[in-house]
C-alpha cells in the first residue's frame, strides 16, 4: 500500500534508479551485501543513492522549495532584527541625562522651532511631538551612546553584524566541507535548519529595551546556521543537480568530449593557439558548454526567483503585522510589532522547509580521510582547496577574488541600508518596510528580465556581471552627495535593486562551469567562507569611518573602495581558459 501510494504521488522520487519505481524503492530497503559494504556500496542504507545518480525532478523541487523557505530569514537579518536592536538601543541612548532633541527631517537637520526642546523627561508625553512643531520634526538622542557600552546606538548594530559575520565564517571553515563526505549533507542541512528556526522563534521573547544584547546573540547563531545551510549544503545540492541532469549527463560522460576538452586545455596551458582539428568534437564541446551554462543559469535563476518571491510574500505578511501593532508615539520602546514580524518567519518557513527536506534525496559521498581528526577536516580542506585553486585553477581563484571584493562593498551597503533610513530620516518601521517592498518588486522584475536574456544569450553572462557591478557603484556616490529628501530613496532603491538583486545568482551561475566534479561542496564552502570571512570588512570599514566622522554617508562611501578593485579583476577572467583548467584537473585526479 505504501509503495503504491509512492508510485502514484511521487513516481520520480522514490528512487534514483532507472528500474520500476516500486521495485527500486523495495530494493533500497534490502540490507547491503558484504561485497557492497567492502566496495563502498552501490546501494546505501536509509534510501541513500550514489553522488552521480541522475537528478530526479523532486530534487530540483526540493532545492527551489528550500530557497523559498529560507528566504524570509533575509528579511529578519537585513530588516527586522536591525530595526529591533536599533529601536531598543536608540531608546536606551535617549535615557541618558541629555535626553532628546527634535530636528527637521534629518539627524543633522535644523532644530525644530530653532530650539528642538522636547517635552519634560519622565512625563507621560516625553516622546510626543511638542505643540507647534513642524510635521517633519523627528526626535533624536542628544547623547547617542548606549549606556553601559559607550557606543553609538547605530554603531551597536554595525559592530554586532560584524561579529555575526565572523561567527558564520568560523562555522563554514569548520563544518562547511563536511557535507562532501558520506551522507552528511542531508543531516547537516536538517539540523542547521532546525537551529536557525528555533533561534528566530526565541528572539521575540526579548521585549525589554535593556535586553538588546539578547537578539544580537541569537541573530549571530541563526546567521551562522543559515549560512551553513545555504553556502555549503544547498549549494552542494545545486552542483550535483546540474552535473547529473538528464540534459547534460550524456555529453559529460562522453569520452571523446572529455578528451577533446583536455586537448584544448593542454594547448591553452602551453600558451598556444586553442584549436581542434576534429570538427565533430569541437561541435560537441560547444554543445556541452552551451547546455551546462543554460542549466546553471536556469537552476540558479529559478532558485533566485523562488528566494525573492517568498521573501516578498513574507514581507507583505510582516508589513501587515507591523502596521497593526505599530507603537503609540508616546511609547517608542514598544517593539511588539517587530518581534512578531520576526516570529512570523519561523511560522512561514517550517511547512515549506519540511516539504523541501521530504523531497530531498540522501546522496552518498566518499569516506572520511583516514589521517587526522575529523574536526580539523574543514580547516584542512579550506587550506588545501585554496592551494589547489592557486596551483591548478587560477582563473577560478581570480573569479572568486573579484567576486568577493565586490561582495565586500555590497555587504556593507546591504547591512547599513536600514540603519541609514532609520538614523538619517528617523523613519518608522512601517515606512522602512514600504521602501523595502518597493525594492523587492524591482528586484523580482530585474531577476525575471535577466533570466530571460541570459537563457537565450550564452555570451551574455560575463558582460552582464560587469555591468551590474559598475551600476551598483552609483549607490555609494549618490548616498554621499544626494538622498536629502525621502523621494530620493526611490532612486537609490531602483538602481540598487536592478544591480544587486540578480548579481549573486548570475555570479553563481557563471562559477558552476568552473568547478571540477567532486569539489562542489569544498569550493562552495570556500567561496562562502571567503564571502563571510571578508563580508565583515566592508561593514567594519563603514563602522570605523562612521565612528570617526559621525556620518553614515561617509562610512558607506568608504566601503566602495573594494568594488573598485574587484571590477577590474573580474574583467580579466577568461571563461574558456577556466573551463580548460577544470578538465585538466579532473583528468589529473581521475575525476571525470
């Protein structure tokens, strides 16, 4: 009865084998023979399948579902947690003896009625706008340092984000490569998912403004677990799904194609002119590259669309929650709306992630190395992978370097965007979320547009990446010299969304073809490790410059230096040379 149900409902998911689904499912339940155990096992316990088994449709659905279910966490990490901590820390700063002052529109705007004098501190209407003040008047703490830590309330969130990123980097170094081994990818994904969901569910319990440190600590743990889920586990599943896709497998396993690509790579390595006498081989190579890029673009872009779409839908729910529970003007320490918005992410994510994990297959990787402690595998693999890229895959290392440099600037802009809106304009949560909704809509349209173009133009990817990187650098310039009125935020968000939203998926798609088989989780973990290790540098630079100048505009502008270095690096990449280097390595280590 169970097998019949599985055959009717999930015919492509009950097994990775080509035999009849029910028979295959039954065979997976049989114990392994001694010969199979000694040989590493073609058939694995608990329904696991070999790493090179053809990709089943349900595996792609599971990947896309996880992109969707995990997407709302981005709302929390980039919007609601910063707003929650910032609101609590700002209120604590206002309790200093200097109390607050009222300014027109901006934090450095004119004092309202030339004085900015508030209602008496400690009175029921202490934070209510005094009579006769202009509609655009907003209150700001006179002494902006949070009691007990002597750090600006905006700096608290910036430096808290830096610590969170460092913890994520340590997590990826130590645990990131482990999904490559045995059947660890699935359990690591499952337990890391459970961890960040639980952390998000606990954060709403911190209602007191004096407990702002609690959400920061839980945010760091949730961020690390979320990074491990996406950067190592899901990225590894994406690589495996592309390599073993039915459209690509026949060409990838064709010995003539592999030999021709290695011949091409040998010529390129010696500095000669790349050419092949066999026209049929050249045609097959071109078809292989075309299909591989098309698959990587399609899968990564669909994943990106799922991510942004679920992020947008959840954000609509959170907008309603924040609007309904918006605090009274007289009680700025009320954060119930923000805390419930955080909790809603856990509620929405649980059913979608459960469905993703149900669809996902347990694929078998190699055994652990016999030398050394398994707890040092991550560090050893990170070092070894870096050395391998330096010696054998310099083009891939160059691409990762350029991507990371651009990401350092992008990370600073993303981490400080909400802080900028709250600090400079003293925007309420509902106002900021409205701006973010606009950003999300433009981002979805940008992803759809670039997906459609990239799917039909094989040579479009690299020029598009360069274009997006250059366009994104308009943002820090505009923040420094413009954005003095609220309507200018829409210009900022339009350019930023068009340039930044599709950028990560485009870079991941471009990188897929450059990664050798068998190194998916290792390279993606290393890439994610570099991303998280260096992601804090941009916000740290912004935080240091902000502290020195008391201007978040100058802080965000200072972080753009990394992108100006990274863009020329990306322009030097040769895709043909990088692919050739990949296949030379596969031949050297007998991977293909």
